[in-house]
């Protein structure tokens, strides 16, 4: 098993370490590249504090990476971006880029989405790998089964085993199987669904990010998971209608519009034109909507 040690901004780390019940964080990169060595979802991601600390201040589990406009990253993760306000986050991005940008500019940033982060108190910080390269700027991957990687990983597990017990489940999440996988947070669920659908509404093909939302097929409040297989990327108005049962997606991936929409409001012309349309789905099988969940929505939520 491999893990990644990411050089971590101390202000970002300190702000998040002071928060309670943080289930996910956006480890953003100002360049907008989202660059990181290849990591399987579920791989440990360590917060390596730079000079003068030279320590591991905590860790979490890598879920996915993406590139987002700053405004969308803030809308999705809020304070979990490591800042109290969007204005503060924008100032920090500008400082790292060493270039100003205007009030209406919305620069892209790289986003590494980390689940179930654990932040150690200063007394529990762990010495960074003794063979850490002095010229390593962004971070480095390590084998966690031997040498310094194993030492750090073992110490992290020792200090946080009880906290992780309820946060991890066994089995694969995306792609290749891993030994453990973190439960996804709401923000990471949204981004996973957004990217799985190519950033286009499953029904209309709309690409405008501000109106695209990740809809849970079975609501989280009713036992549905933050899992891409329990998600559909929908335009915001279709999302609201889907949640209220006025539209659904059948197990054979057909979009249906309820007659009740016409009966209640004598309207819905925009939506009836979409009735019967085949819904687009992700190309990768492991991201496609679960047919049993679609059947549940069609039978339990949809107002026929």
C-alpha cells in the first residue's frame, strides 16, 4: 500500500484542526493542476507540516482529484477549504500564485479531496520521514509497508485507531479494490457525481456549473449513501422536481414526468418535452446509477 505526504500550508492546517466534526477537506492547490502522484481511492494522505515543524500533523484518505473554479470549490466545501470566508481563501490563492486577480475573476484551483481527516495535537505530531528530500516542494509518495513510510503509518494508526473505526468500511469505492475506504462526505459526493457525468446534466446535457447539482436517488436522510451509484447529475430545477417526486428515472434509464405536474399547476410544458428521454450515464460501470435504487425512487417517491 502506498500513501502520499503532501506539503501542507500551516494556516490551512491550523484552521481545520480547530474545527469540530470535519468529515472531509479540500486540500487545494493554487495552480489549478490538481497534480499529485497516482493514488488509489482510499490511500492514506498525510499532512506534512513544513519548516520549522518538519512533522506529520495528521492524515486522511484520498478520494479523488479535480479542478474547480474557486467559487464552486467554496460553494461545495465552505470552511472545509481551510478558510473562514471566500475572501480569505481568494487572498491566499493570490498570495501563492504571486499574482493579483480581479474581483470578478474566478481562477481554477486543483482540488485533492480528503475524507475522514484526523488532526493531531502538537504534542502528538509525528516526525516526518527521515529520508525526506529537502527539494521536495509539493509532496512525495511512500511505500507504507516498509521503512519510513511504515513507521509513520503505524504511528498514525496507533494514535487514531478508535476514531477511524466508525469512519472506514471494507471494500472498493472507485476502480481498483483497496483494503479500506472512507465514507464520502457531501461535498466529495457532489464532485464525484459531477465528474462522473462529464459535468453535464444527465437529462438535458446542460453544462453550466452553477446550476448542476448531484441528486441522491435515495435521500441521505432515508439511508441513502454519499455514493456515486446513488447519484444523478441534474439541473437544479430537475433536482427539485426529482426530490419531490414529480419526475423520476426508471431502471431502464428513461426520464418520466408525472401528470400531477400538469394537474396541480396547469403547467410543466418545459418538462413534458423531456418525458421519455433516455438519461445519459457515466461511461464507467462503477459510477452508473444503481438500478435497484432507481426502482426504489420510481415506486416510493415518484407521484404517478
